[in-house]
C-alpha cells in the first residue's frame, strides 16, 4: 500500500515540479511519476538530512517530507534542463 501512495504522491509532486519548471508540455504522466519518485530519492539523500524529517520514500507523508520531495524534483528537472537546453529554465 505504501508503494501505491509513493507513486501517487510522486506523480503529483512531479507534475507540480514540471509546471514550475515549465516542462509540463514535454512530459506525460509516466515521466511525472518518475520525476516525483526520483526527486523524492534525491530529497531523501541530500535535502532531508539538512532540514530534518523523514523522506517520503520511508512512508512519512508530512509537510516537511512533501516539501523536500518537491525540492528534489525541482532540482532534478533543473539538472535535466541544464543538460538539454543549456539553461535551468
């Protein structure tokens, strides 16, 4: 059940991050889920130890975990945009 919640929340987080980074028209629902889940993994490794809290991949769905996952997804999209377009946005 936790895996389904992580995929669902990851899809929503990936979708919101793609709207913020203006890549929503280039991605479908599958890539939004991938961006959200990988962003959550990035957040669990890099962001969560800095700000405290538990990563969303451990089943913790509080505001701090969701925000950290969102930041991880935005960082992932910024890195992808940097390599694809030569600019962050």
